[in-house]
C-alpha cells in the first residue's frame, strides 16, 4: 500500500502530475491538496479505472493534515509560477511561506514521508523545507529531494536535436548537477551516453548554445506562454518520472541512480562532493543512489573538462547565497 499526496494539485503542474500518479500502478491511495478545486480534480480523476483511490482536500477543517495523514510520498508543486521578466528568485517571498506552511503540515501528519520539492526557487525552497522540518524535530535528509528532473529531460531532448536525431531523445542520458536556475544548472555534456559527437563538442558556438538552452530552457517556456505561466506539462512528466524512481527504489526493491538537489549531509559521499566542487555548500544537485530509505549514497560528479569546471565555478558562486536565503527564511507569524 503506497499513499502519494500532491500539494498544489489543482495547478498547472498539479493536475497533469496527479493524473500521471493516478496511472502509476505502485500508488494505491492518491490524496490531492490545494487551496482551490482539489475535490473537483479528485472527483474527475477518481473515475479512471486504475487501483489508486483518490480524495481531494481544501484547507478548511484541517484539510492539509487530513490529506497528508500517513503519506509515503508527498510531491509539492504548490506556489506561484514566473511571468516574463521575472527570475525564479522573485518567487521566493511568496513560495517560501507556502513551503514552510506545507513542511509544518507534513511534520504533523506524515513525518516519515518522502518529500519531493518542485516549487521554485528550488535552490532556496529545499533549505526552507529542511529548516522547518529540523525545528519540528523530524528532518530526514535522505527523504528530502529537490526535483531537477526537468533539466535532465531537457538536456536529452536538446542534445538529440543538435545531433540531428531528435527522435533519439529518449536514448540520451546526460547528468545535470548543481542547482535549478540559470547558471546553477550544469549539464555534463562530456558524460553524455551515448557520446555527443566531437564535432559538436569542439564547435564552441554550438556547445555554448546547447549549454545555454539547457540552462535557460525554463525562460523559453515562460516567454512562449507570454504571461500565462511557466512549464507545466513537461514538468508534470518529469515530476511523475522522478516520483516513480523514488517509489521503485522505496517500494519495489530497486536501486536507482539519478540526480536530485539534496542536503550533502544526507549520505556517505557528500563530503567528497564538497572537495570535488571546491566549496562547503550545504546543498547541491548530485548523482544520488536511491534505495528503500531514500538517498543511500551520494556518488561523485566524476570526470569533467575545463569548460565544465568553469561552469561549475559559476554554479557554486550563485548557489551559495540562494541556499543561505532559504536557510535564513523566517515565516511571517500567522494572522490573528
Ligand atoms: N522544479 C522545477 O523544475 C519546476 C518546473 C516548473 C515549475 N516549477 C514551479 O512549480 C510551481 C507551480 O507551478 P504551476 O505552473 O503549477 O503554478 P500554478 O499557479 O498553475 O499552480 C500552483 C497551485 O498551487 C496552489 N497553491 C497555492 N498556495 C498553496 C498552498 N498554501 N497550499 C497548497 N496549494 C497551494 C494554487 O492554488 C495552484 O493551484 C511554481 O513555483 C513554479 O515556478 C518548478
Ligand atoms: O522556468 C521556470 O520558472 C519554471 C521551471 O523552473 C522551469 O525550469 O521550467
């Protein structure tokens, strides 16, 4: 029996993500929480003939804690998205408050759950979750996972396109480490499997354009949606894929490796990452080995070339203040 919860389930990401989780055979109970329309979305999904039993909750009558009670996995796409001209950091003030409130509700109702954070800016909202859970006395860094999967998905799509074989996108695996915002997104093109042809990697203009498109793919969608939000459908697919990896590892006995933005104290290997990146950052998106209890090992970044080393330095520089901002966040006192 696996209970999954989506917080922010009525939103642009929340609805298709909830649909994809309803289709996941490992999920037996699906609980949807939002400040609007969660019961409506739940009723709609409940007519689909898959095993997961669906229920929707609004804030009234302690709805968040009812939705979360006993959850195994909570996915968080709650919060405001960007409009053209905004950075992800511009979302911090609103979304950090939402994340702190949800973290407290999780601490109360589902302290052992996996928590998958989608709400932006991920580089700061993951530390907000961690600090709130620490204060509540139930922080387990092995189970707090910042979702950077969309960057990995984009990397394979854009690489296949540059290689001239767009239909091969699913065949490409390109690790993306660092964080989830502009220069903090570090695609390791030299580690691509299959290899990216040297003719592309050695063509500086092509390589720069490829890195830039992966780093700023989010802006491409924000611009195209022209004020009506940011990536939702691709994010829902990426989020459901990542959730499935976590579920497969936790409940189907598989050991899987992907990248996620995590606390480097979560498992063995974190101190080695600090040496590899040459900085004492508390959080970084790294190769994580997922098992029954979450992050069971942090794996090295591995061999990178000089250009990737330069990008790594830029990522580290930008990440430090974003992490600190999340760590220092103090939620506003509740209105009386
Ligand atoms: N990590 C990533 O790769 C990634 C990718 C895309 C978007 N995002 C982020 O995901 C977030 C959601 O994006 P969206 O396009 O779905 O936005 P949206 O506005 O369409 O949906 C957000 C939902 O959150 C709900 N919500 C607001 N406050 C809440 C609260 N306190 N509790 C529960 N629900 C609450 C809203 O009612 C809404 O339904 C944004 O912050 C966006 O920047 C992250
Ligand atoms: O770009 C955004 O604001 C949303 C998301 O982080 C993305 O990468 O698409």
